[in-house]
C-alpha cells in the first residue's frame, strides 16, 4: 500500500481550486444523464485505480464513463460503442477545458447540456466565460489522489461494519470531499438549507433521514489544513460533548462537526488504526446522542476468507 502522503493546504490550493471546477463540469454531465437516486447519490464521482471516475452513465445507444486519469493527466471518455476521446489536463482556463470537453462529446454524438455555473461555491462565473488562467500541478494532484486512495480504503472498511442503510464511498464535486454516510432509518426534521448556489430542496432531500456522516476534505482559507470530519443530522448538544478518539480530535463549533487534522493521521505510527478509531468513536457519539439502534453495527471478519 502507498504511504500516506504529506499534504500542505497552500501548496494544494491552486491545483485543487482548478480541479474543483473541472469536476463540477464532469459531475454535472453525470447529473443530467442519470435518473435521480435518493440523497443525490447519482451525481457523485468515485476514487479509481487511476484517479476519479463517474461510473457508468446511460445514453441513447448504451453507456459511457468519464475518467479523470491523474496518472496520465487526462480526462478519458469511453463508450460501450468502443469509442474513446481524451482531454489533456494542464494549466489552462476553465472555459478552455469546458469547450474542449463539450466538443469531444459532440464528436461522440452524445448530446450533453448542463447548467453552466458552479454549485456549492461562492463563484458564479459560467464555465464558458471563466477565462482566467488556472494552475494545474500534477505532483500536487497526485499527492491528493494518493490521500484519497488511503481514505477510500479505510472508509470502505468502515462502511462494511454497518448493516443498516449506508451510502457508497463517494466523492462530492460540489463540496469537494470524499464521504460515507450511515442512516438510522428514521426520518429527520426538515433541513434548513442555506448552502451556496444549490436549491434548498436538494439539501432537504439529502438530509431527509437521520444520518451520521464522515469524510475527508482538503480544507479552506478559513480552515487551512486537510482534515477528516464527522457530523450528524439532526445535531444535539449531547453530540458535541461525547468523548471521541484520538486525543487530537476535537469538536469545531464553526463547522458543527468533529475534526481530525490529516497530518495527525499521516504522522501516526499506525495511521489506519488511528483513523478507524476516529470514525468509530464519532459514529458512537452520534448513535448515543441520537438514540440509534446499536445492533446495526456488525463484525464481518468471519466472512473475509469465505
């Protein structure tokens, strides 16, 4: 297994700002082509053996898939008709990337039309009008992807330890984070909404049922470090006060969630065990505070060699 890479927010930031906008374009293509799946699971991307991908997307003549190949610095579109087109990843404007990708879909004779503005971001410049030169550093993107790989493996293991409704381990291009969510099975109070540039109805459907969610996020100017997080909805005061592990984890009132800085995991003697302790203890905090049924957790070790 590859080691947990060192990540620095300020070194990552320029490249991830670019990739955030590029993944919005790719994610919106999936959004428009897919039937609606509860909690917006139909719009997400997935960590793959070469980067990120959309999974299979239906169209009139079969299926296609979009791969963001971080190893080769390409976006690759493959179809079930044995067609393939590529778009190079390099320092360029969002408009340049958008126009070339749309041209490649026209060459494939796949009609694609998306809402051409970012979601869940303060920026509102339409993709085809965003001509600012953008940064793309393959080394920084590689480091971030390697961290996604390690997080994905642990999140997948954590996902398997629950026999209730649970999401895939998936990458949200709106908030630009890797996440997995467990559900209690009960309906939740109406979510108040308030996320930038996204309809309240979308967020209310996403949080229509009680959840305990954890994820990995590269940070922001307000929180300038990559982090693992865990939150629940609805949130109670009891959740904020529960004991969690490891000792470096803390509850952020600004974010409304438990936080474990990425560097604590990366530098640990046993990073996997440390991260799993955070995921499990913060879920326990949500389950205790929300009075979840505790028989929804399971031990699958006996099945490993079946």
